[in-house]
C-alpha cells in the first residue's frame, strides 16, 4: 500500500468518524408578532394512528397470504408435512 493510498484512507476515516450536524426544521422560536399579537398555532399532523393502520394492515394481509401459499406449496410437494403427533399435548 502506497503512502498516498494510506493518506487517503486516513482522511476518509476521519471524515466518517466526524460527528454529523443535523438541522431541526420543526422548531418555532417566535410566539408573537412585533405588534404583540400571538401567532396562530402551528399545523399539526392529524390522523396519525389511521395512517399507521393503513400502512400496517395491508402488509399483514399480504404477508399472511404469501405464507399460506408457501405452506400449501410445501405440503403439496411433500417437502414439509406436519405430523398429527405434534398437535397432541399428552
């Protein structure tokens, strides 16, 4: 490894290990106008739980359908057939 390559590696590793500076965009420092009037409330995100449900529920149904299809495929081709003895709790 040449000296130039070693120097480039050291420069890159220092760049990668340097702490990142993040910009926070949702900060509101002003609460009143110059005239003394209060500013209106900031806009809030509504229906957060509904948005999560709309994203999660279809994923669960699609995943369940894929797993059901794969289980049927494995059983039809005799690759994995659950035995009846596994269901008993004697």
